[in-house]
């Protein structure tokens, strides 16, 4: 079964910023006790933890920014289950 994609309209608070240049896909690999573990497909070895799905996108952006130095506005994050 293919993972479900949380796909949001460009420019929405949950989705891609206008002018985003890089699309990042983070897959939820563990969900327990209000904690979510996400693995970034484009960056093997990058694992992100978030306290809610609402926080997951921001947590992935923060981790990718720290790892690559890219500006947050350049990133478009999709969360998959």
C-alpha cells in the first residue's frame, strides 16, 4: 500500500512557501505516546522527532535547515504515513 501524503496548497501555513525550491518528504516511521518519529527520504540518516503532527512540518524544516544551511522559505515539506 502506498503511503498517504499530507499535501497542502502552495502558500498555505501547512504547505509550501511561495518560491520554495526544494521538496522534502518525511515519512512517519513511529507514532507513540504523542511522539512522532519521521525519517527524511532525501537525507538518509536524518531522523526528526515531533510532539504532534501539527509540529512535524516545522521540526523537519528546522532539522533540514541545520543540516544543509538552506533558508526555511526554500523548503516544501510533505509528511507521509
